[in-house]
């Protein structure tokens, strides 16, 4: 059993987190992750209203009595969702762990902390990690350039970003971006992290509520098969390479404005991919970790394998390399 400051502080068996995933972080997956002894996150904005989120939290509770969290992604948009009401729904539902991402969590911290909720803020740079600790978060997740979704604009891969952040922080650190197996977990711990957060690997499990064709596409894909869209707009997102994402990259490279790609990148189209398995229906989020994935295990088997392999590496393979 691997114990870290993260497992101790958050009361979770294994130092493994399933990060928020739009359209994917729903009750069946999150409960399976909790039952496997890891920390799953419901994704607040996958639910159309705060009331629907409260209902999804209830549904998850029916499936597990182990701890789980909720991801609250706070993105600056023209018509923002009612973040405060989502936050209130989380608080009133008695959830004890929240993952924030997207922008500074400070406005949400007093209410969350007053309710006894521990906050993990996920960010993509050392400066934002340090800022998050200063404003009082309980742990920091640090997403390297490898990650699915928003890697930021600095393009620093985890191998440098994780230790660079860890050496500046006092709170527990979760490494994310590119982790998919026990080697990754052992490496993250060696780099100074207290655990890992994974998205892509959990997306390709039996319990992930997405069409089987999506999972098979991840198994077939290599680490080269992602695109970074919206780069010229400084709102980079790593998604699967498909007809739509390549079209977005090409249009923007030719100088197109956001209006000319808006319809292509619509979230509703990405949701259609997950629901129908039509892989070219829109852009859908996936990371370079897909190059390390070649099966569709149950969450239970996946978490057991990752932790057992990491323990084996730490206890056997690595010590055997040392000529003491
Ligand atoms: C399908 C999908 C949807 C995601 N949606 C969100 C989201 O809504 N909010 C968020 O903070 N992170 C989101 N992420 C990022 C993950 O929480 C995590 O940070 C990332 O996947 C880590 O990189 P990895 O995919 O290499 O493991 C998403 C990832 C995936 C694969």
C-alpha cells in the first residue's frame, strides 16, 4: 500500500485521482473509482442545472459509501453558468472534496472551507500553483503539456513542471497529464508528487459512460494522434486528431477568427461523439497518454494494476539497480 500526504489528508486508499471530465464524470464512473479505492470526481458542469448536480451526487451515494469529489471548472465565458449555485449544491449535498480548475479558485474558497470541504486546485504552471497555495487550497494538481484538455500556453512537460512545482509548494501535489500506468505513478512520486490525476486512462475503462467506439479509438491511437486546437487564440485545448480538429487547426492557421470555428468546436458536438461513437461528429478531449493505452479494463482492475505495478517498481526493480 502506498501512503502519501495526499492519501492521508484526503482519506483515500490509493494516491490516484480521476480528474473532472466533461460529459464523462458521472455517477457510474465516479462510484466505480471510489469503490476501487481511488478518488473520483463528478463533473459539475456536465449537469444542466445545480439541481441536476445534487441529484447526480445522490445517485453516486447510492452506488458507493466511499469518498468522492466534484470538479468545478470555472472558465471565463460570455454567459457563465451559475457557478455560485453549483457550489451551493455541492455544499448542501455534503460532498467533502472539490477539484477546481480553469481560473483562480479564491472567490469560492471561503464558502467551501466553511463547509469543511477540501479543495484541490488544478493548474498548468508553477506561478498558478504557487498562487493557489497562497490563497489557501488544500492540494494542488499540476497538469503537464501532455494532458488532455487545457494544457495552458507555456508548453512545459510534466518531467520539468512537476518537480518545479513540487519544490515550491508545501501542500500535497497531484501530478497529471500523461499518466496511465504504474510506471507513471512511481515516476510521479519520484518527481516529488503525492499522487496522480488521470483523465484519458479512466476514459478508456469499462465503466466510462462513452460509446465503445471511442474506447477502441483510444486503444488504436498513438501518442501522436492528438491536435492542439485554438492555439492562436491562446485558449489551447488538446483533443483527438480527427477531421474536425484538423479543420479547426487549418482554419485558424489561415488567420480565421473564432467565429469561423465556433460551430466546429461546440461542446454539444463533442458530446455527440461520446454518445453515438461517431468519431468525426465534433472535437473530443483526449491526451497523449492514449499512446500508452492498449486495453479497456474495469476501473477496479485498472487501479489495482497501477498501484501493484508502482509498488513492484519501488520495492523490487528500482532497489535492484542500486549497488549499495
Ligand atoms: C474527456 C475529458 C474531459 C475533460 N474535461 C475536463 C473538465 O471539464 N474540467 C477539468 O478540469 N478537466 C477536464 N479534463 C482534464 C482531466 O481532468 C485531467 O486533468 C487530464 O485528463 C489529465 O491528463 P491525461 O488525460 O493525460 O490523464 C478532461 C479530460 C478528458 C479526457
